[in-house]
C-alpha cells in the first residue's frame, strides 16, 4: 500500500502534526511519500521522498494552487490514499481532492481496525468502522490519535511548482480574539471535567488552581454546559497545553481532550472510575470522589 502524506507549514514553520502523518503511515504499514507547501529551510526529519512547493510562491494556503499541486503529485505517485491532518488546512483541502479524484473521503480517523478505519460518532461516544469502496481514498486523521514518528534523516526532495494562477491570494493569518487566560503559558493547570457534577462546583476546582498558583482548565462538556468560558477549554477544539503539572478532575480522557494536554510533564487524574481511560496516560491516578478529594487537597496546599 502506498500513501501520500500532506504535511503542514504555517507562519514559516513546519508543523509537528506532519510527524503524526508518518506515525499513521507506519501504523497502516504503508510506503509513504510526502507533499509540503513550505520551505527548503524547514524540511521534515525523515528520509522519505518529499514533493516540495515554495510557500513564498504559492501562499501558505491557496486551495486552487495547493489542489493543483497535490493532484500533480497524485498522478506521478499513484498512491492508494492521500492523507491529511484533520485541521483547518486538511478539512478544507481534502474534499477538493476527493471530488476531483472521485474518491471516497473518510474524515477524522481515530484508529485502525482490521484494515478498516474507525471514526468517532455521537459526539465521540461511539465509533463507526468504515472502509472506502473506491480504489483511491482521501483520509483525514484526528490530531493526537496516532503516535508521532520522527524517523530522522533528510528527505529526497523533488521541487514542484504550480503551472496555473489563482484568483485567490493568501494574505496571512488573523490573530484569534484576545483570551482572558493563556493556558499555553501556564505551568500548572487544574481542569474541571463533567465529573465535577455541576456549575456550582467550579469554584472548588478554581480554588485548587489558585492555591497552586495555576490556571483553571475545562473539558468541552463543561464549556458546552456554560459552566466555564471557552477560553479555558483544553483539547482539539480548545487550547493545546504543556504545563509542568496538569490535574484532571473528573475528566474521562477522550482522545479530543488528550490531544490538548498529553504533552504535560506530570499528569494527575482524579476520577472515581479506576478504569477511566485518562489513567492510561496519567502519571498518578487518584481513585476518589473529586468533590471530596479536591477541597481536602486545597486545604493541605494552603496550610
Ligand atoms: C469534533 C470534536 C471535538 C472535541 N473537542 C474537545 C475538546 O477540545 N476538549 C474536550 O475536552 N473534549 C472535546 N470533545 C469531546 C470529547 O469527545 C469528550 O466528550 C469530552 O472530552 C468528555 O469530557 P469529560 O471527560 O469532562 O466528560 P466525560 O467523558 O463524561 O467523563 C467524566 C468523567 O468523570 C468521572 N466522574 C464522574 N463523577 C465523578 C466524581 N464524583 N468524582 C470523580 N470522577 C467522577 C467519570 O468516571 C468520567 O471518567 C470533542 C468531541 C468532538 C466530536
């Protein structure tokens, strides 16, 4: 099996998610070539073949030109699958490629199962197993779902350029609205998950965060319920954080949450379920009722 991995480059830098694509290809047992609109000064550390287009010439993002370039490489490489990260770049570009190739698209893959792909459904509470009926397929993988693979080495670069022009011009990025908290800079984060039970319990979690000199984080259901502002959300649709200490209070450990915090130096999980998935990545799992444990811990820290 042969894959074409579509790497990502933003604001002059190769994105680390490019290495998750390599991890996915390895999990698939597939031979992999890479495509990147980037710069020769930012090559991925691997010895695969790399089709490189210059971001300065065709824009860090331009759907017309990037589509044309990828289709050109597909013609040359004839891969069985074309794989993107499920990012704003991938989810915009992948369907354009799939439509042109008349290929099936499978979006936001979280795992592989017996030659098929697993994708989340029912707000990620369940998984669907799917395969493509077309010879070629276009895939997007969920960020954080597959291991990072940095093989090392230098790619064999083939430079490519777009032959056509586009009516679109890449202008740059608009900074996101200023947030009341910058979790990315926090050294300690104490996160409230759905297991805290109700909005009235948020101050108890916040008190521990403050006693430790840290910030309050939240899982998505806590934000969706309006208990905590979105600026505190950790995960794929929130912030990516890497504090020295991350305390997850009543958080189950869904992939989308883990993707945002698994690079934390030390992870403590407080959960009443000893088999909660967060236990798999936690350095310390405290099996307890969070609303009993947290006030006791805050009192100890403050003493
Ligand atoms: C496209 C998409 C994007 C998403 N983005 C994000 C994201 O950015 N961030 C995010 O967090 N989620 C995200 N999600 C949602 C994600 O799939 C999970 O649903 C969510 O992370 C679960 O949050 P939770 O762990 O707080 O709640 P639950 O999964 O309900 O877990 C609650 C946990 O609390 C424990 N618990 C219950 N009561 C107690 C108690 N008294 N004491 C101790 N423990 C207790 C339970 O055992 C359980 O493990 C996304 C989903 C989708 C589909």
